[in-house]
């Protein structure tokens, strides 16, 4: 396939090369002149948090993936502080990101495909113009209908510079640190915000666990999850992009999901989308089996002629059947509960279905547990053999 010629985006190329170098000198100057100030550091951390949240919970999970909906004050917050992230408008960001998901690892169509190397995925792609994307505005129909998103598209540059660089300077004037406000809470903070986000496209597509799928390069990586408020659970996210959570287990470090859920308790976010636990478990089971077979192969253990194979297949079939039964019950439940008029007998049917779903969930989980125990047993046996 012929590689498309790209024109250099000089504004980005100069900005992303010069600003980090400038920050080294301005930070040294800040320390050398004895201007270091903890209040400025706190300001930088607060602004970094607002920006990171706006990019991850806002640009990413709200605007690019529509994993939930939000009231206008929340959207406005994300659009203002997202602009201060200086990563483009929410509209363009979302379009690039939708292409990343639709064509992941395709060197021509995925704007930041890891196949083109770590640096390209991290920031190299930003050094070039991607004009053809503007032709795809029809893909952004839902975003074009949002007046706030459209208004930010037209104003993000002055808004971003003001909120990202000038405003922290004005605030830090209160304690006499205009320089620190602009260059530490402004520029240095923006460089750190940038590279934390960029690591999702680079590091998280190279290093980490493929917990749910190996059909794409995305990985679950705790380090980037920590830096980006939960975005590092990227294997999960690529597998289930419509879920508002990225760290799906309750203890996974995902402050974004906690923020989104927290705001839902006061009605500021709603329609939070979640993938059901059994679909997630089934994907995990599928990958665990793949990993097991790979390990057995490495140990030269011929699983398919071993005494385990029949029981293993039997347990897998049982788990699959339990999954199908549970899914059919859920569909039936969805059909009944979506009816606007629910006579008494329908309500009764819903109650019965709920009981059946609970029972079927227990059966499914039991089947998975037993299958998992046997998987461990096989692995332990192969290690000892
Ligand atoms: Zn990705
Ligand atoms: Zn995404």
C-alpha cells in the first residue's frame, strides 16, 4: 500500500520541541533565584489534576466514547480545562481517537499506530498534518450537535493559552510568584500533562498485560494508570470502549471512574454505561486459556493428549452454556423493563426473571471457578512433570 505523504505541522513541531527545553532552563532559573514556592507547586498540582481529569474523563470517556452523559456545568469544566491541556479541541481529539479505536494498529488509518514506532505513537504523529480527517466531520455528528463542543472548537487556542499559562501567572501573583505561576504551574505542568497522556498511546501499547484480548496491541499498565487517573487499563478499554470504567475491578486505580460515578450521585452525570460482569469474565477466561496453552507449549507438555483435556473441555462447555443462558435471561429482562406500560403480570414476570438471573449468575461464576481451578491444576502438574 502506498504511504500517504504528510505535511509537517510546524506549529506543533516547534511547540512540542521548544517548550520542554525552555522548561528545563526556566525551572533551573526558578530554583537558582530562590523563587521556589510550595504554594506555586500546589497550584501546579491542582491545575494538572483539573487538566488531566478533563482530558481523561472529559475529552476521552465523555466526548470521544460517550460512555456516559453529563450536565452542562461538567461539560463546560472539561472543555475549559481540556483546552488548557493544549491537546487540540475536544472535537478534533475525539475524531483522532475514534480513528485510533476503529483502525487500531493500522499504520495508515490509526493516527498514532504503535506499528510506526514508540516515538511516532507518543508524539511523532503530532508533528504532521492530518488534513483528511476534517473530511470525516460526519463521523462527529453527535459532537457537532453539542453547542458547547462546537464553541470550544472555535475558541480553544486563546482559551487554552489563557487558562493554561496566563491564569496561573495571575493567581500566583497573589504570593508574588508571577514567573513560577507562568513557567512552573503553566508551561512545566503542561509538559508533564502532555507526556502523561502521550504514554497511553506509546508505552501502554507496548508494555503490560493483555488481560482481555491479544487481537490488538493495547495493554493494561499500572504505571500509566497511576499517572493518568486510570487510563492505563488500556487492554480493557480497547476491548470495551463503551464502558465508563477503564480499571474495572473495584480496587483498580481509576479516579476518573470514581469522579464520574461520584458526580452521578448528585445528578451531574448520568447514563453511565457498563459491560456486564459475565461478558468481562468470559473474555478473561478466553485469554487465560490462551496463556495456559502458551505456557504448556513452552514446557513441552502435550495438553491435548493428556488426561485433563476431556474434563477441561467439559467444564468450558458448561461455562459457555451458563453464559448463554444468563445472556438470554438478561435480554428478556431488558425487553420487559423497557416497556413503558407494565401491567401487574409483567411486573411479576420481571421479579421472577430477577431471581432467575441471580441464580444463573451464581451458576456461571461457579462454572468459571471450577474451570479456573482445573486450569491451575494443569499448570501445576505441567511444572512438576
Ligand atoms: Zn489505544
Ligand atoms: Zn479510547
